[in-house]
């Protein structure tokens, strides 16, 4: 039980670090947020929990493919935010991301990569 609490505390600390950095500096917050901190922590947790190397490698492999279709949201969100406000822009960004993931999965399936 204490291991799970430690994982939650460290993971929460990373989120707080990013949000605090972003509150102080747009550039620093963006830089820290762009780092694959959640993925790195996940890889560490999988390793510490003695998951097979294949599982750890698969996590990294699929993360690569899921990151690419999230990029359109980051490109469109500032434009949407300026025109429609935060919540509509966020909702549209999520919808764009989900649509991009679905389209990307269909495209990759043609190359033998099964995402969904």
C-alpha cells in the first residue's frame, strides 16, 4: 500500500511542478510540459514493479504512435481559445485529438500497426 502512495505523491508532484512553472513562465512551463515526464515515470514504475522488458518496450512504442495525433490539438488550441474561450476550446481540442487518433489508427492499420 505504501508503494502506491509513494507513486501517487511523486506523480502528483510532477503535475504540480509543471503547473507552478507554467504559472511563472510560459516558456519554462511549456518546456517542462513537453518533456515526456509521465511516460518516463511510467517506464520507471513498470521497471521497479519488475514488469517484463517486452511490456516496457511496448509502452514506449505505443506512446510514440499516440503522441503524434495529439499534436494538432496543441496547434489549434491557442486559436480556438482566443475566439471561443477556455472550455469550448478545450472541448474542441479533446474532440480534435480523439478524431486524430481514430484517423491515425486507420492509417497505421494499413502498415500493420494496430493502435486501437
